[in-house]
């Protein structure tokens, strides 16, 4: 079994078991909220080469995101996200620039475990979802859209209504252009701010 498949199965089992464990936790500091909005900025790197020889891969890029989570209860939420990232292909022969904008939009499930920490609340969380990613090569009219899934984890520290957080997310989609045919894993890691209502 590949390490990528093992990791995916581990996250899936955690997502399946977590709701029962989370219900037992007292979450008075986040009870009553219905919506959390967030904005974040960070880096992006491709976790897979574009060819089997390993001679074409993604350079380090940047990623920005906004999202909103509707909380069904104090531990389970539904999240909608929009993400804009930019990176470039190294060691590949392309017509035009090798730089790409990537726009991802998705919806998914968030599971969190709020714990009182001093005067604030520490909130580790897991999330996963599905949507699409549109890839655009800069200085060209080449844009295409693919189905994309994602899984991730994060940690938030909440000061009343406001918070700061860090999270990592793996976007999985098919890159089948320019002679490549590969399932990609774009890993975004970001820090940002949150506000809850």
C-alpha cells in the first residue's frame, strides 16, 4: 500500500471516528456561533513530479484563500472556500511562460476540537471537500478546469470573536496538458485570521 493511500485512509478514518469523540468535549467558548469567516496567505508546492523521470516539477509558489464555515453545532461545520495560487513549472518545454494561476473553489466538512487555553480557545481541526480547480497559463489563452478534492488540518487560537490560524491542505487533481498526464498534489500551507459571529 502506498504511503499516499495510507495517509488518505488515515484521514478518512479520523473523519469517521471524530464526531463521536468530539461530542464528549465541553465547548462553551465556541457554543452559539453560527459562522466563521477567514482569510489566509502562504506558500504552495507541488508534491508530485510532472513526469516519471522527475525532470519536470513545480517551483515554490504562493497561495491566498478566503472561506466561510457554517457551524451545524460546536464541532461540525460546512465550509465553502475560494483559493488563488500561482507557481511555475521547472525544466519543462512549454510554449509561452511556464507560470500558472490556479483558482480553486470547493465545499466540504470541518471537524474541530475546541479546548480552553488560558483566556482563549485552542481549536485543532480536520477538513476535507471537493470542488474544481481552474488552471491558467500566464500570457496565453490556455485555461482549463478539473475536478479537485482536498484534505487538510489546521490549528486556530481564538480570542473571543477573533482568531489566528495556520493550516495545510492537499489539493488533488489531474494535470493532463502539455504532454503530461499526472495526478497532482498541490500542497498549500497558510496562516491567517478569523472572525466568528
